[in-house]
């Protein structure tokens, strides 16, 4: 059993520029305006329109050489504290890096720092591991572009191993980390759920088979069975169907979960995670580019990712920018703590310390305005607060039309646009009017400029595409029903009511589907287990 060593925290933020403050842009005056993704298609907006962009940096840039010197000195000190400089076995570092959908300022600086350290300490060995999460693997050309041509070829010349971890093609071998969670509901709720599923057993067998090949997926088919069979259930458990997703989440938490990680983390003396600090819609404490999110999302298996990315978590009212201790952050902290304990306490682990984070703050043009070294993720908030200052501006008057543009190189998932709309709507409150009142239903048009083939032409990864296909199938079904109703309406109000009814019903059914998929990966297996258990009890 290893005794974990605590490394110091190093934070350096550049000095503010003298006499400078973040200044909101004046109202747009009607000149020709171009979106960065469509530079040859000018837009002309009405007088008084407001155009928001990131404010000019109010901090000096930190010279690159200074960052490298500080980083090399920090790593030298870390090796000494971990007693890795005077041992017969050469020290091995694992550098965990973001993929091409993120900027790579910190990743490049970390590689350069370790290469400089290796010049001083030739025995040092290190490995690169890209954390891709659910994203597709990068080609060698994409990795070269991401890291820089000269840097990438230097790594190849020195025979540095470069690996990628993705749920679509996990890096082998793997290591299991056992997790447990306290139940969230009383045992009586669990027994109600068992009785509910027993009551549905016959109908499940009869009705799932003919719909199994339909694009709505077996999960949604099962929900349909439960919804339509509500009247035939025992009255004492009928109400349970309303809370099926919640009950199943609680049941899932009763079961012992396994987090599957690359074995590489156990085979290196120190893991260093690099990332660029940016605001994030879920990680409301330190934003993206930190330690815990890279470890427990970018490197973890799909089941573990879904613990933090379930509908229960992402639709929580506190899962937003600025909510520092929301459920998303707490889950990442919990997972990271379990991983850290496994790394430092497993008898076959080489790890001498908890994973170490390196992050940079860049406010504009790739310049670095702050950097952070630490094992404590919460201390990175100092970088995030500076980032937030430059990206917060005042709305002069409520908006009638909102155009949000995907950042160049990051338009990889069309749902990112939907999230942006969600937050605009969340921020629009009676005390903070952002959107103008309208007598018409608000409309959102989502368009993704990314045309990357591996991300299905900008739709997103395979999971996103699959769920949007489910929505498409639901919408098609209701479209035919709506057409029939519209042919017999006698007034505009009846027409609008019919449209609104089918819209809500479509989205409600899609939400049921998403909850079942995200909260219960093994839902049908669980149903099968309960059915088998019931059969055994009956036979005995």
C-alpha cells in the first residue's frame, strides 16, 4: 500500500493592465457585420442591435519562457518530493491530454516542459494519453496538427508512446475501480417497483418483440407498455409509474458500480492532466480544462460517464455556469476521490501521488494570462473567475432575436447550440429580463457549421445522432396525426392548440426515452433479472 504524497499548489495570474476594465460594446449601429464562420456573408442588422463578444483582455500576457521555467522547476521539485530521482527504476510520467475538440495551449506547454526536464534528467520516461470520452479516434495527421508538427515529430523521434482512450475503442488493458452509492429512496419504493415490473411482465413479452426493430429503441417501447398498461395495474402501485425514472435511478445507485479506466494510470509513478480553463455549462466551479473532468469523463468508460451526464444530473436546476457545488461537480469529485484511493492504495499500483493538474488561462489569441499546478481541483476557481469577467456583459434592452455562433473549431455537436438556448432562457427571469415579450411562440433555429464526417456532418457523435433519430421518428408519427386534426379545425385558436398539444406530447415522449436511456443502461437486463427471480420464486 502506497502513502499518497501531497504536492504544493502553484497559481500565477498576470498583473492587470493599468487603467483597463472590461467595457461592454456600444449598441450596434447598422454597419455590415460578418460571423466568423461565414466571413463572406455579411449581415445587416437593425439600428440599436447589440453585438456581444469577449471583452479585450485586461491582463498582461505571461511570457512563454517564464511558464516553462516555472513548470520545469515545479516538476523537478515534485520528483524530489516523490523520491523518484535516486531510485534504480527510472521515473515514469503519464501525460493526459485533451483531444482536438479542445484547445491545446496547456498540452503543448506541458509536453515542452517535460521534454526540457528530460534533457536535465535523461532517465525520465513519459507516455502521452489522449482522453477522448465518446469522441472518435484522431488520425496521426490530426494529432500532429493538434500538438504542432515539430513537437509531434520530436515525440516520435524520441520513441514516446502516444495512446488514445475512447469509449468507442477503449485502450487496453483496463483496471476496474469499485464504487458504491447510498440508496436515495426507501426500500418500500423498491418493492413497489418490483411489483410494478412483475405486473408488466406479460405485456413486456407480448409487446416489445414487434417494436424491437423500430427506431424508438426497446427502452421507449417498454415505457410505452408501462404507460398504456397503467389502468390494469394494482392501484397501490399505479402511482409508481409516475416516478419510474426516479425510482430506477435510486435502484441503480443501490447497485455496486464499476469504473473502468486505462491500466496506464497504475503503471506510472505520476499522472499529469493538462487542459485549458474555460467556462463550462455543467462544471460550474472551475469550468472545463481541469483535473476531475478529464479523469472521470475523458478517460472513463461509458457507464461511468453516464453517471455524471444523465438527464437527472444535466436537467437539474443547479447544473449551470456559476453553480460551484452542483450535482455534476459533486459526482466528478466523488469519482475522482475513488480513483485516487485506488491509485494510491492498490498494492500493484506504481502511483506515488494523486493525479496532478496543469491548466492555463487564455483570454485571447492563444496568449497565457494565468497558469495553475495542483492536485486540488477547487483551487482552479481563481482562473475561472478571471475568465468569467471577460465573458460577462450587460444587455441594454430585452432581445427580440438572438444569434449565437459556435466557436471556430468547436462546432462539433449541434446540441451545444441547444444548451446555449437553454441557458439564455434560464437567465431570463422577472428580475433579469433578457428576452423581449412576444405574443407568438418563440422559435429556435439550430445550425452547426461543422462538417466533420466522423461527427456525422456536424450533428455530433454516434449517441447524439441516435437520439435525434428517435426524436425524428416521434415527430413523424405525430405529424401524420396532426395533419388529420388540422384538416377539421374551424379556427386559428384550434389550430394553434393542436400544434402545441402534439409538440408537447412529442417532446414529453422524447424526454421519457432520454431518461430511460441515460439513467438505466441495463434497464431491460434488470427487467429480465426480476422476471427470472419471480419465476424462480413461483417454481419453488
